[in-house]
C-alpha cells in the first residue's frame, strides 16, 4: 500500500495544477493550512503560485 507522504505529494501537485481554477476562499484556506508553522516558506510558495497562475493575483481584501 502507498504511504501517506506519497498521497500528500500527489494532492499537492494536483492543487498546484488547478490553483488558478479554484475559488479564492479555497486558495486562501489551502495556502494558510500549508503554511501553518512554516512562515519562512510563505513568500516562496506565493511566488511559485503567482508565476504559474498570474490570474490569481487578487486585489487586497477591503478592511
């Protein structure tokens, strides 16, 4: 049987592939969950996602 890290990797690759098609709230939830306790990687992941899916560059949320 395949192990959990393999499935996690497959799901991560799938999420990156369809990132631009996801609703913003789903993108934000996945991003925040992935970056929990990994603040040093936030910028790098954001850059990767924006380079692959430029249309995900949303305007800032109103306060």
